[in-house]
């Protein structure tokens, strides 16, 4: 009597890649039987950890999200510029991908923001797009919106180090005079010219103006809404005037410069509060929170009040902008080294690259240029500023654009 064949119980599992970088898990056999008779589903080619990272870098280098992936359930829009360099209406990522695959568009970067430059002629059908600004002492919110879509939200950190640098510069100048080293003569009784801004106030408002100019170059903005601060000077209140008078002067200068870019309207803080309350929106009490509710909720409310179209925010994604603190060239370091030698310090050049520039490295992808040492370049994360490597070769780096902030 023939002996019946024993059945082999098999279990097939999809190959999984361990997030910690371990070996892939292959098919596991359960039950009895000869292992040679067991067919493994792991024979099909599967991407390794390095291959998956390379795929992510290639997507990130395009400034686009992976296919079939939406942002909070919404499509992401990419800024578009015409063949002549004019800002056009933003396009969906799916359309931008087709343009790039067929050669109808070229990838470009402007101060860390990705956009595409068309290579064919097209009609310039421009809708009404508004840029709204919610200024603050440490953080600001920006929103680019039309009646149909909210294209971008930005949260920007203010420049806070200018006052300390001015004080350090004055201290070093006094010390050089005491050491009888070459220096300029002291200037006394200098009259302040009309419209003069303190360096710290000017740096804060100039950063806001630079962001508006760069967004206006990427989006066809035809109106700007700004929430202003009201701080009138009071007679006999020296402490009050000293605190708020420079802010008032900086605000007036900023509004005067915005009128040269597009039509502008002004809203007060209590008006923004009423608009936000009418839409049942909440603003976070933590101003340093990296979320939509910190500052962009007010900028979105201001934009929606002008163009309309929504009763709830249709896009709550926020792009965080942090200005890069450059160490400009100075005569020497503050503390001398052994032998009373004062070394040189500072500079904005790393070999042939300007510091802060957005570059693409063969291994690390998109990075920001840092310092240099022993013929090598330091690269930093373009979003957080954390250093990635100190030993990047100049021949492995491709320049993309000049940059002055982390995005």
C-alpha cells in the first residue's frame, strides 16, 4: 500500500524592512517537511534600506511629495513662473510632475522655496491672490490665499541678535582705542536724521519686507493685508515712548515700502479677533508653538476676510522659516590666544561657495553650506540648521541658489 505524501504547511509573509536598519525579515516556515521543498516569497527583488533612502532623496530633491500622497487630504500647489519669468497661478503637484517628465518645465529654487519655470508659452489668467501678514515681536505669520485655495502658510522667526552685536562692536572699538591700535576717531554729537531706524528695529522689519518681495516673485499677489500695532506716544511717559515709539516708526516704514509692491489694507488687532471669533477659531497662547494655531490662524483669517471662499481653513500646513545668523568678517576674535595673537574671525565664503547657499550633495541631498576647514565644507540641515558633515568635498556639491534662511 503506497504511503500518502505528507502536506507541508507554509506561511508566506511580505518582506519587511526593519526601521532600525536590521536585516529584512524573510519567509518563515511552520510545520514539518523538507526546507528545500518550501518556496519562499522573498525571492522577489525588494528594495534595501539604502535604496529606499535614495528614493526619498530623489523625491525631496524635486521639492515634491511622493505620488498618491496628499497633504492633510488636500493637493499641494507649487509656484509657477512663465517663460518670461512672470509669476503665474500655482499648479497642482500632479500637473507639475507631467511638465517635468515631458520637459515643459524646469526645476528651480528661490531662497530655499521650490518652484518650476515653464519652457512654453501660456496664457496668463491671473486670479485675485492676497498675502496677509500677522506681525509679532518674535514670530510672524504669512498666508497666500485665493478664493478657491490656500496655497501656503509661513511662520517666520524674527532677527533677535542685532542689539547684542552692536554692543559688542562698540566694546571692541573702545578696546582698540585703549590699546592705541589703528581705529577711526570718535564721532560726537551726531544728529539723528529724519526717518532713521535703530539697527535692531530695521533688521526686524527688513526681514519681513524681504519675505514679501520673495513671495511676490513666486505668486501673482495683487493685494496685501497687514495687522498693525497701535502705540501712540504719550506726553511725559518716557518709559512708554521708549518701548513703543521705535515700533511705530518701523511699522510706518514697512507700510510705506509695501505700497510700492501691491495695494495694501490695514487691520487692527481687535478686528482680527472678531473675525477669528466669528469663524470659531482658536489661537494658541504659546506664541513659540510650531503649529497653525500660533500665528498663521490670524494671517489666514485676514486673507479669508478679503477674498472669501471658506468658513474653515482648507490648508493648515505651515512652512517654518528661520533666518540664518551669519558671522560677518571682523578684525579678530574677542579673546587672544597664546602669545597675545588675535586670530581672524568670520566671513561669508566657504571656498567657492557662499555660506547659507542651498546645494545638493551626492550623498546627503539638499543641504545648506556652512563653514570650511582644511579644504572641506560643512553642510547643515536645510530645515533645522543641524550640522550633517564637516568633510564634504567641493566637487561633490551642486549649487542650487543663494539662501539666507532655513526653510
